[in-house]
C-alpha cells in the first residue's frame, strides 16, 4: 500500500471515529472462513459495522480525532477489528452471543459515549448498558406512572360519585 493510500485510509478512519460515539476493538483472528462469514452476517443483522484494520493506521486515525483515545493505544496489539454501532451495547451482546459457538472474538476495548472500557472482563458490564433512547423511555415511564395512577383513581372515583348522586336523588323523591 502506498503512502498516499495509507493517508486516505487514516483520514477515512479518523472521520468515522469522530462521527461514531460507540466503537469496540476486538480480535477476530483465527476464525475460519465459515465462522468469519457467520460473524459478518450477524453483524449485518444487528446493524454493527465490522472492519479489520492495521494497528498502526488505527492509531494514527485515533491521533487525528477530537476524542481522548490514548487509553486504547495499549490494546492495539495483534490482529484488530473495529466494530461501530449506534447502540453502546449491541457489539457486546453480539460478541457474547457469538462466543456460545466459538472462542472468538476476544474483546480488547471500547469507547462508548466518552468512556473507555478495556479488557475482556468488562464485556458482561457492557451488555447491561442502556442506550440513550432506552434511558429516555425508562424516564418517561417513571414520569407517567404517577399520572396514570391519579387518572385511574379519578376515573374510578367518578363512577362512585355518580352512584352516590343517583342514590341521593332517588331518596329525596
């Protein structure tokens, strides 16, 4: 690969790192062709983009971003793949699911919403992370709960009140 081509790859990768708030770094080496195809199909279904990258080019791209990614430099050893996703926990779930049938991919590190996670032991924690939309939904549900309780109490009370008024009107006759 010529230097000019490498610069284009670095620029494209830096742009992608800048525009995505969630990405995972993993080791997908030693997967046979069948497993690699299965992993790529699963990534496609889950809307996760999987790209195999050279460590030196990825490090240069990380240097060119506006984000603080220095903590991830140590994981850039050996074969590296990068997974991009809109959801912070989608790649973690994908890796965990794929590992039911294979030892790979091995999770190296992740950058999720300005936080860095390093090490395969962080994978279970990352699975439990909720996306921004899921958190907003939870908050809306919590806010609606007291309102719905008040509304149901008023509606049931209205039926009782109308019954009392009807009974009182019948007694005065």
